[in-house]
């Protein structure tokens, strides 16, 4: 199964969103080694800095980026996650009581 990895590369000019592709078995999630190998193929030599937040740091301090942060995985299945902030904003924009004519 294909898994699209969405990530941001932090440069001094700001973040740059990119994507990578991994091939996994059904139901499998990408592991640390698979992600590091994917980044190596893209010429990013990194190490995992924060396992929970999926943040990778460059091995060479002279690299033109400060970190890579994975933002999401897309395996083609609908993985809906409720966004509470969006729900609050929409709730504040909509009228609370129906307006009469």
C-alpha cells in the first residue's frame, strides 16, 4: 500500500511543505528507519529528535534547514479527525437561533 508522508522542512526563510512516498504492508504505519531512509533518498540526512512530535534534525549542523516535522500520513483511507478549533469558529459564525421572516 502507498503511504504519502506530508512534512515541513524548516528553513531560515520559513517552512516549506513537501511530500514523500513509502510503500507499506496493509495496516502498517511508517517506522523510524523507513522515514529516515525516505529522507536520505531525498538528500536529507537526519536523525529522529522527538518521537512523539515526529521531528527530525539534520546530522550535519551546516545543512540549510533546522528541522523536518511530519504533519500527516495519507494511506488513501478516510481518517477523519474532528477539529475542535474549526468547530468553535464555525459555531461562532453561524446564528445561534433561527431568524424569523
